[in-house]
C-alpha cells in the first residue's frame, strides 16, 4: 500500500478501478512485425500489465483497430457490465458472445513478443507495421495509415472533445 494514498493498490489501480498516477498506457510507438508476424510490446507497458501477465486483444468497436487490455482490466469491465445487465438481455448476451469469439487472450514470450491471430490482424488491416497507441487503461493497435487518418482533429475540435470528456 502507498502510505500517501491509502486507496491506491500496488498494481497502479485505485479501488474504484480508475488509473492512479503511477501508471497508464501513454505514448505511441511504430513497430514492425517480425518474420513470424510477432509484435514486441514496449517493456514499460509490459510492466504496467501487472498480474496476471496476460492481454486481451479485441476488435475495435467504433474504429478499425485492435483494443488491447490487461486481463485484470478486462475482467473488471466484464464484472461491472454483468452487474448492470439482466440475464434475459438477449442483445447483451449476443454482443458478449460475438466479442468473446473474436477476442484473443495472449501472454508474451521472454523478449516481450505476442502473436495476434490472423483474423484480428486482417480486421485492423495490419500487415507489416503497427502503431501502438496508448489509451490510458490499455492500448490500441493500428495500421499506420488508418492511425494517421483517425487523429485528424484540429485544435478547436480537440478542445471541444476535451470539454466533452471533462478535462
């Protein structure tokens, strides 16, 4: 426990599941897949994953990218979702079924590489190079051209969105 903040957990999360000041997935990286189509996760991001050292890779819901979440974050979100939804909610069950069937649960090798299944790589149109973009609680994997096109916000739009999310 952190003596300055009694609510802080050792893994960098607050009791409410939010991000503490000790770690978040930030920055962006451009990586090239190796000959076996493996991707190296930056070491500082591997350190943030915590225990268990596993990553869920999911198709992006609104964007043509892949969302990557530490297993503990994914489980936190699933538990919250299950508490809000009724067992009889057919739409939610269908969404969960489709998302889970398309997702991948991965661990990295000794040098931090993961191999994402081909169907997910095809979904995100990732071929040779990958942009790894921090998203605070996890990160996203993008085709570099699609990444460039997705971030086209001018300063006014950026300020409007910042206000919308409460910053």
